[in-house]
C-alpha cells in the first residue's frame, strides 16, 4: 500500500476551499488503496489568530515535523500550504533530500496587499522561493499557471479541483424563507476583505440578497447592510445545498481567487454565476452560457436571470474529484 503524507496549515472541516479540497482528496485516494496521513496544526501546540479565530498558528514545529515524516515513511510528500507547517515540512524535505510536491491554492500576495496595503512584491518573492524546491507545483487553472510562469515560478502544472455532485444538486423540496423574496442573489464564502463583498451588497437589485458564511467582516457588514441583505452565518453540507436551491444567481465579487470552489458548488446546484473576469472564475464560467463575467457586476448579475440553468449543472459535471485525484497522483514525485 502506497503511503501519502499531506501537510497543511488549514484543517478545519468546511472552513474554506483548501480544507475542502484536502478532505475530498484524502477520501478519493483512500478509495484507490492509498494510505493517507494529514499533518495539521492540531498535532502541535498552536494558537488561534486574533482576526481568524478558526485558524491556528504553529510555531517551532521543525523538529517534530521531521520526526513525524520519518516515522510515517511516506512514498509521497505533498505540501498544501505555505504557512509555518508547510515551511517546516519543506525544510525537513530539503535536509533529508526527500522529493515533494506543493499546491498554490491561495493568492496570498493579493490578500495581504488588500489587508495591509502593500507587501505584494515581498510576498510573491517568498511564495516563489517556497515553491522553488518542489518537483511540481500544482495550480487549479491554466490562467494561474501562465501568471506564475511569467513571475518565474518553476515546474507549474494544472490540476483543476472538483465538486461533490452527489451532494451539490438542486433540492426541489427546499422552501423559500419568509425573509426572502424572489429573485434571490446569493453569496457563499468567508466574509473577509478580499472577497469584495461590499461591492455586491451596494448593488441595487430586485428581490433579495442572501449571505452565507462567517468571517472577520461579518459583524461590520451585517450592521451596515442589515436592511439590505439576510445574513444566515456559517452553514455546512445539506444546509448549504438547501439555501443554494432557493436562490437564483450566485454572486462572486472576489477578484483574487485561484479557483473559486464555491462557484463550482453553486453551478452544480443549477445557479448561474456572476462576477468579474478574474482568475478562477474565468477558467470555469462561459459567458452567456452558465454565467456572466465583466467589469459591471450589477449588469452581470441581472443578465444571469435569463440563462438556462441546465447549462450550469452541465458545466459542474466536468469537474469531479475523481478527475482531480487522477491528475494529482500523476503529478506526485516519489520521495
């Protein structure tokens, strides 16, 4: 039985696309007979981050990380994130001359620039250095691959993420809340500055706006737009499916996604996607078929109401976790 170790700084179920992708990857690999171990923050002394209460920071993990990797004797090592645990795993691999792969899941330089107003160039230098020793760096879209290659990242390969089509499908029995009127425009995800949610909330639209998720901006946005949108907080699994099923258009105003897994989940539930022509979405959405992308968010949203929702499900069906894991396995490098 082949053994795979996945190292991640994010490991809270349903918290974001990174954690979700690792969970589904592990399940699919185990179906194929692999033994998968996930090295995550809860295996170490850790602390919660002030503005990210659901995330945990691990310090001084280098020694324990090396011992864990040696003890597991993996055939393959994959580093999914560039945080302190990822850094410790990278150091151990280089020290012991173990080959490893990485995944560029998050556009961290753009996120940091939005939050602190700078450091984009410095963060890209760190990211390029971090991934430079990997045998392959996986990304979810072709456009991101091209961007990183222009910035001198090496050995970049495309490995598109998937969606659970058995879970994410329109629930015809879901009932519309008394607090909502049609059409319903929905956002699903982390309520944080990089999601650009305020732009959507300011749009003057008919019907209702539904916001699913939690995050550092939730209280502020809820107070500012309390009479203009329904905030339902964090939901998971079938709860999300039921809320998507009563909605009409999925709005994704972020300009900094690498893929946008939630957009794919919305498409699987028959929702056209409205957003900007940015990385992530433009590799998934076909303009005028299963969504609209462009500089005018309000126009993109309203035009989605006229689309045939059958095309949305067809698009989502092209992205499965089976396909993802097949490519993932092909890109792994033996230790």
